[in-house]
C-alpha cells in the first residue's frame, strides 16, 4: 500500500536565512560593488591586472569557489543511469542549442533594431549556455543536482564544438540574409575548451575528489549530515563575493548609461521568463519528476556570461557595446533567476503536490 507523504510547510520556509533572503543579499552586493567602484575608481584595472584564462583572477577565484560546494554535493555514483535517459538529454539539448539561441536572436533583432552592438552582445549571450551559476539556482529550487551536473557537462561539450560555428552563423551569415551588415566572428574551439576546462573541470574534479576521499574516511552519513551542511552555504558566499567584484569593475558603465541598460535588460528578462516557463511546462508534459523538470528548466534558462564577456572583449574591445551587453547580463540574470527559483517552488506546490517532488509524474 503506497504511503501518503505527510503534510509539509511551504518549501520556501524551509530554506535557511541565507537562502530565503538571497535577493536582499544580492542587491546589497551589487550596491556595495558599485559603491566600491565609485570610491576606488582604479579597482577595475587593479583587479584585472592578473588573469586566469581571460577572466580577472579575483573573479575567477569567486567563480570556482561558488561552483565547488555545489559539485561536492553531487552523488556521482548515480550519474550512470541518468545518461541513459535520452528523453531528458534530448529535451535539454533542444532548449539549449535550438530554442535558446533562436529566441535570443529574435528578441535582439526585434527589440534592438537600431543598436547593432548591443544586439550582437545579446546574441553572444544566447549562444553561451550556462555551466556555472545554474548549479546554484537549481540547488535553491531543490532540483536534481546529479541531473544538473550531467546537463552542464553535456552543454560544455556542445559549447566547445558548436559555439564558434553558431557564432559565425548568427553574427556573420544570418544578418546578411536579413539585409543587415554582417560582422566577422572567429573564436577557436581551443579557447573555449580552455575556458570550460578551468571553470567547470577544476571545481568538478575537486568536488568529486572531496566526496570520494571523505566518504571513504568518514562515511556517507557523516558526509551528508555533517560536512555538506557546513560547506554548502559557502557557495552563496562565493556568489556574493563575485557579484561585488564584478559590479565594482563595471558599475560605472552601468550608471553612465541607464537607458541603454534598460534597452538591453528587456530582451534578457523576456528570454529568461519564456525559456524557463516553456522548458518547465514541456518537461512536466513529458512526465519528468519535479527535480528533473527544475534541472532541465534552469539549465535551459541560464547562460555562461563569463564566456560571452570574454568573447565580446576579445573580439570587440572592453569599451565596446558588445562588452557592455555582456556585463549587463549578470545584472539582469541574478534577480531574474532568483525570481524563477521562487516561481519553480510555487509550481512545485501547484503541479507536483507540494512536498512530494515526484507527485504527478507519469511512470
């Protein structure tokens, strides 16, 4: 006889204080970063003096820091059966590499017809699929960490293989079909592979090694109940640290061009909302569990702004409109994805029976 899950309080109320008030901390981090940049105008060049790959070393440390705890939570022994779920993988690939890029391209041309530099910057964002922050959003929404890790790895491979090709197609070829001026585009697979290897490979290796070593020494129960609850919150601290540094470096540009920021923000907000909701509803229709649906949806909605910014700066220069569009991306993504975390938890209650994450999923 199947057991009926007990009544539970709303999922949001179960989050820690740090998690529940994360939007407050994020906006505070943005404000601190912008204020720091105003007080110390030379902080950008100072932070950018030493780089890891194409990213400022202090920011790179933050990116690695916020990913490592999330990847240490993944139960790598369960990844094998997920790779056999062709329905999950196919759905994710369609949204990431067909729906996402085409939607961003359409929104950029529809809403920024008179601003080609910002338009190109948005297209670069649409092509850069998320391999970093999506793990945090998925964690906060109680999605499957194992599936998210698989999808992130899959996106990384596709990013190495197809980012250059799709960039050339969407920036150098298709605009010519529309009667607009095409832009030369060249980014090597090697450069993308190096970026993915650093910002995904390093924390992935550290996370897997941490789990293997500590589980062997202390046991699974100690690792899950003692170690992870202490390590997990540091991922959000890493996120806040990264936001402070990012906005201390770029806040002056954002403050100097508020109307431009709003123009860039509109297609981004529409993109995040449409991509997430459509992926969520399609996944629900296909019978995926809530954890699987959340992982697919957040992976589809997130973007790799680190790669997009690095490509924009490398191709068009740090003072370019393309680079500014890339910088505005995280400004919009962070509050937008936080809002989608709350939306996901609300949809969980409405569509999956509240506390039972698999309720409503078809066999």
